[in-house]
């Protein structure tokens, strides 16, 4: 396991660490027995998902625009831009396993990973004039409500590095993505001083929030996007993506928030329905379906984890969905063999990938916690895709 400043756990006491250790040892033992066929007999057949996220982002022809990514993780944003027809020039990511994910899926991309992918160490000036769109999701832990919200006092705050890269490369446009807490009151001064003020010298800026189910992804998840264009006339015409899907019953998920910024005011409802998470995963009808609660990354929190549970209220939703969000299995076969104590459906890494909008054709490298880390940190690729499409439309309409 590689330790980097990007995914340190919170400080916990030795006693707390010991409780976690014992719990995880007991669970590992139970898993080993189950995989040997000595556990409870399987009750859920191996599921065949109904949702293929590739269908949410039809591959577009090469649009002649070059993109470069920072903080690329397991490639959510990168995959969305790729499907939208961009040429990917290079990606930088500090976690070696995430670098392997990118390399194994797109061997022709230039990937800087591990210390070589540390954006702090890179001089971006050689890319000046070569990049149309620079995109990236600087780590969200400094701003996330699930963390301590120390902002710029958190050593993981990488927005200044993102800003430096934009100013050195001077792409035609940039996209920075993060948690919505960043545009809350607490970080107003931070956003104005660290992000907007230095970039506004050369860019025309806009920001908006997108919701995953609006793009067919069966999960309660919102992300804020900061977009900048060098040319004023392009910025003036720019339209953020409009929803492609509707979720029929918002009341079914009490965790759904309705935060809207630069309100995406689609006048008419899109025709396509976002599937519930059970339907998306191909699980039998139990008379209830809903959106999955926001999934957490296996790399954040008190320790690395194979649970995607993000909160107490999320626990209630998973229970209603009869899905067990802890002890995620590496494969569907293993999930089938390792019956959850409460007999609910056990998730696997490929199922979590679908809940985050990754198609099965995109393989995610690493141990379960590491794969869940990359999945949970990602921008859902179909959401990234529609952002990429909107930016390509703006840039190409002016040429
Ligand atoms: C929010 S995740 C990005 C997710 C990605 N945009 C996606 O859609 O899949 C932030 C990423 O930044 C990486 N990171 C943190 N510090 C870094 C650094 N100094 N240089 C490069 N990558 C870094 C983390 O390892 C993590 O994968």
C-alpha cells in the first residue's frame, strides 16, 4: 500500500484503531469461510445489471480538441471527455494504482503517476499552446462536510496547483470539479480569493451544480463545476448541460438535496427515466426502489474501507433498498457466496462502479478499498461526458 498525503486517514486513537482491526479481522475470517463454501448458503443469484453506463454517453467522433487532466484518479472525468471525442494529451495522478487503471484502459494515453504524477512537481509551461481544455478534480477532503473542512489550512488543498497549471498552460477552457460544500457560505472567501480572483485575470468564469440522476445515474450525488473560457464571446454563449433523464419520485429518497446554482432550468422534463438502483443492478422487484445514497470513497474516512456507507441516514436508505453497503466484494461471484448477516444483497466492485456510472468496459485496478476509492472519488463519467459535450459545442461553435 502506498501512503501519500492525498489520502491520509483521520487521526484516530489506538483503542479505536483496535476496534476497527478486530471488526475487520472477524469479517475477513467470515469471508474466507464463505468463499470456501462453509458459510450460509447463497440466497441471491448472481445479478445481471440492466444499466450499461456506456449507453448514457454515446461515443462521439474525434472533435479535434485536446484535453489534459490533473488529479485524474481512476478516470471519471477523463473517460467522459474521451467518450465526448476529445484527444487526451496527458493525465497526472499521484496514486500508483489509479495510474495503472488509466494505463490499462487507455494504453495510448500519456499517464504520469506516483511521484511522477505529483502535480506539485510539474512545470506545465511545455504544454502551453497544446491544450484546448484542462480539467481536474482537486481533492475534495479539505471542503467535504464528511471531513474537517479546513480548506486552505488542509495540506491536501490542491486548488492553488490547479490554478497554477491553468495559468501556465493557458488552455482555451478549463473545468474544475468538487463537492458542493465548496460553494457554500463557509468557503465563499476561499473561492473568491484562491480560485476566482487569479483565474478571472485571464478567464471568463461560470459555475453550476449537476445532479447524477439527471444524467441517468442511480445515485444521489451532486458536484459543482467551475468552468472558464479565455474568449468572452464563447463564455457568453456557453450553456451548461441540461438533464438528459428524470427521476420519477424524489420523495423516495429523503437524502436528495435540491441545491441549485445558476439553476439548470430545463422547462420540459427529459423523456428518459433514471433507473432506481435495484433495477439498474438487475435485482428482483421488492416493491420499492430508489436512488442509491451518495457513495463514499474507500480512501477517505478514519481508515481505508471496503464500505461505501456515507452516513446514518444513508444506512436507512440502504436498508429500505435491502442492499448491504459494507464489506463490498471484489466480484459478483464472491458477493453471491458471502451472504450478508442481514441477508440483504451484498454489493461487488463492478456493481459500485455501475452506481457511479462507470461501464464494465472500464476496469478499475487495485484491492477492493483502492478500487472503491477510485470509484467513490470520481465524477460519474456520464456527468463528465455531458460537461465535455457542452464545452466542445461552445469551443467549436466559435471556430
Ligand atoms: C477527487 S479525486 C479526482 C477524481 C477524478 N477527477 C475522477 O473523476 O475520477 C482527486 C485525486 O487527486 C489525487 N491527488 C491528490 N494530490 C495529488 C497531487 N499532489 N498530484 C496528483 N494527484 C493528486 C488523489 O489521489 C485523487 O485521486
